[in-house]
C-alpha cells in the first residue's frame, strides 16, 4: 500500500484471522487467557489495559513491574506489544 509515495515492507505471517470476523475477538481472548500481572487488568476484544488504583497522591507505583511482566509474557508467547 502506498501513502504519499511511501511503501510498507512485506511481512510474512504464520497465521491470520480476517479483520471484522466474529471469531477474531473470541480467538484473541482465548490466546491471552493466561496473561496475569500484579495489578488489575482488563481484557477486552483486541486490547488489554493495566490499572493500579492509588489512594494517596504521590504513592509509589508498581506499574513498571506489571508492565515488565506483561512484556515478558508477550515475548514468551511470540506476541508484540504496541
């Protein structure tokens, strides 16, 4: 595809799911079912959100540690975090 005369690189895919299919979101949820980190996490369709409530202003956070856990999980499962 060309946008302003710039072309994206070809990428070899090992598998695929048609975008917009009703099975795509369900497949994604099955793939990320074992994702666990040391904070609240929401898993919905093609998205995961890490959350950490802070009751006191300037309270130390563990979010960096939780993000590193998610990154390790993604690497172990051949997934890319974008």
